[in-house]
């Protein structure tokens, strides 16, 4: 699929969900999954992109995605259940990436409970930052709705 900025909608795909995914892509293409997306034209400011997971993004990947206006759909329940890793939320936010929340579906997180996803994300953010003041109750709720809303075209209002 070649990206086309005249298409309506949002591009979504899973990216850097596991370390094994990154290693396999690196071995086969000598690139990270994000670098492949950028080469294909998927990472552009005028093309809304939401990547699922993004647990194992490199610093360069985070810079590329942030510059392209992409958002990360953090799915903490799925990442916990499948032992994919823990997204270091504060590091991702500090790098300029928009981080929203998702559930990744019932088969990989057991339910579609966004309240549980917000709690899991907040606790994981505190764990990975080793700071109990990261992801307050107010701060943990915002990624459940705000970045997802803003992941679309800049004139989106819902």
C-alpha cells in the first residue's frame, strides 16, 4: 500500500509491538518498522497515522513519528497479557509523540474496558518511569480520548 494524502481516513497498523518483530524486520530489511513506514510514505504530517503498540520504538523512530504527526495507540492490557513489553509512556510523551489508549480487542486483552486500560496505562507509566507522580488520575484519563481525537485531520472536532 502506498500512502496517498488525498485519501480520507486514518492509517493504522501495529508497529514495534515486540522486540522479536523489530529484530525480524531489521534482519530482513535492514530497517526498523518505522523506517519502512517512512520509506513507503506513511509518515507524513498531512497523512493521519496511528500506530498500535509502539512499545519498542527507538529514539530515532520516536523522532520520525513525532515529526510526521503520528500518534501511538498504547494497548497496556494486550501488552501485559502477551508479555510484549511495557511502553515507557513518559519517555514517549517527552519525545513529542501523542499517546492515546486502546484495548487491541478481546482476543489479546480479554475485554474492551477503557477504564481498565486507563488504570493499567497509569500504573505502567509509573513503573517504567520509577516515579509515582507520573500519570495522575486526571492525566491518565486524557489519553483515553484526547490524542485519539487529535489523531485525525487537524479540523476534526469529534
